[in-house]
């Protein structure tokens, strides 16, 4: 995660990248991808593509990018991209 943060140049911003190698956080948020596609190619316990806005531990907004025949949201990730999240936060 540190290498990714460095690559993304987040520096000392308010952004934090965190890993979840055992999937504990993923499962507690019910964000584990259950589509049979990823496991069929050896990807077990993959997390859905999601963005979460929380303030002082209170979840304010959750967005998930997934669609029919696109469980990973690769075809249309817009719901979880920065612009959509910023618009959500602004209200």
C-alpha cells in the first residue's frame, strides 16, 4: 500500500490507503464480490469496487460500481470515481 500511495503521490494529504489482506474489513462491509467470475480465474475474496465517505466513524455515503455482466465495475466505474464522490459530499 505504501508503494501505491507513493505512486499516486498522496504525500501527507488526508488520503489513507489501507490493505485488507484477510478480507476482514471487506466482509464486515458486505463488499466481497460474490459473482462466480473472479473465483473461476483464481481470484478469491475480491472486494467490490466501492468508495466510502465517513466522518468521525459515521458512514455518510457508499457508492458501488458494478453492473450486469460487470461485477467488477470495470466497464463503468464512474459511481466510485472522485467526481461522483465529491458531488455526493457537496450534496
